[in-house]
């Protein structure tokens, strides 16, 4: 089906005429021949606009957008604002905005929005009964830029996407990955708002870690048994001279770990998580040639993230060592020993009875603790 544009007229609305004039000039430059009209100045016989672009720059975000939506209930609406915090996202969802654009906006951003709106194929049908996690997975696979707004019994929240990866989420007092988990667990109503929100990043892990669903109870127990053994070995590894930190990661998220006194554990955890994310990104480009580890040297510290066990499980070990010390030469051997032990435990446990295997360890079951 070939999408069609009912009109090439864009309705412009802002609190100041200088803003609408600047927007009209920008649209004329990127799309010669496009017609613009100002909100409130429409005359009898004027063409019906196919999209409205609303600039919200005052303290009361939403005042103009609500007026435009009330006057033009059926057209697309692009909301332009300096920042898309929780209040602005709520307004965008309320007025059913098709897209958001941070201001000051660039011509390229407006051109992308226009193209996306023109290519939309409109049908009246809606669907329910789709798990929130599946919606998130679809936007991840599509590499979407936008905000998934969710209305739940616990309150409204949103997940911000950039290139298919969640960069920020909020619901109630929760932020980041914890907010994502809370939203995934709640039934509600979803609204998709296209466009990059330019929100500050509060999520550094890959969404695969938040979306994963254990395949079967027996596999849970098998992996849990092997992971507990790894945690015990990491605890001993963290006590080795010149090893400053040792962490267990899964799908780039820190599961548990320990660092020496004086190191900011939250900061180290975020650094290893980001390094893990870089590894996965490059692995997508290089495939098997990417190897199994990634390293970064910063001053007197060397950060190492190495794969642990089968790739499908998503486990990695993150270590911080003091640069140019004897342990640097033996570190890879130590990590390979933990990897072999993990694989061996997996094989032994998988051959046993699933009911006889121990459950996955909780953080309280070890002396290591969760990192925020």
C-alpha cells in the first residue's frame, strides 16, 4: 500500500509569532512548496491541515497543544519543546502527539518527522492483550526512536528509546532499569510517541537483560547452580592482590560484585556495564572475530570484561586491576579457569535431576551485594 498525504498544509502554533515565522522558514527550506498556516488565523475555505506543529516554550507546557487538539481532533500533532521531562511526556500522551522534537530543533529533525508521518498507513483498528514486554521487544528490533507511554494501576510511566535501546524510564519514584521492570510487570494502556526525547540517560544496560524470560524451571535451576559457584570464585578473585574489583554481569547489567574500599562501587559498575555494551555492539559488527573479551586502560586502572559460559546465557565477568602489576599477566588464565568451571558445572547439573538442583542464588545468599 502506498501512503498518501491528504494535504501539504502544516498548521503552526506557538506563543510567539517569531517562533511560528522561524518554523515556517525552516519548513520552506527543507520542503519547498509546502504551505503553512498559523493557528487561529484560518479563514473560510482554507485547506485542512494534515499535521500541526506546536511549539511549547512557556512554563505551562501543554496549554497550546490542548487548544490545537480540541480544534483539530483528527490530524497529526508534533510537539516541540525545550525538554521532554515527565510532565511534557504526559502532555504528549494526553494530546495524542504523533511525534516529539526537542528545541531548538534542526531542519533534519523536522524532515524526518514529516517523512515518517507521510509514510504512515492509517487504519482505525486497535488491539489489546499484547504484553508490554512484547511491545518493548518490537521497538527494540525495529531500532525505534521514541517514547512508549504507559498508563498503569501504579501510575503513568514511560520508556524512552534511542536506536531501539532504552535510555531512560520513569514510573512513580523509580528511574532507570528499576522503572522498566516495574512497567513490564503492570497491565495498562500503551501509547507510542515517535521522536528522540534527548532525555538524560539513566539506563546503561541492554534491554535483552530486562526482557529475558527463563526458558524453563529446570534451566533456571541449572544456571542458578552454576552461577552460585561463579559468585564464590569471584569473591575469592576480588581478594587477590592488585585486583580492585570483580563483578558478575548478565546482558550488560551488573548482577553482583565487590570492590576494594575507596572505589565508588556504583561508578565501577556503570563503567563495566558500558564496556560490556561496547563489546556487544562491536560483536554485532564483527561476529566471531570479536573474540570474548574487551579491555580499557584508564590511568593506573585496567578494566576487563570477559564472556562467561555459553553466549546465549549472556553472562560476563567484569574485573578492575591495577595496571602494570604481576596479576595482569595471569588475569586471562584466572578468568578462563572460572569459565571452564562454570561450563563444567552447567554440564554436570544439566545431566542431573532438575528437582534436585539448587535454586538460583539470591544476593543475600552471598557476601557480595547488588550494585545500584
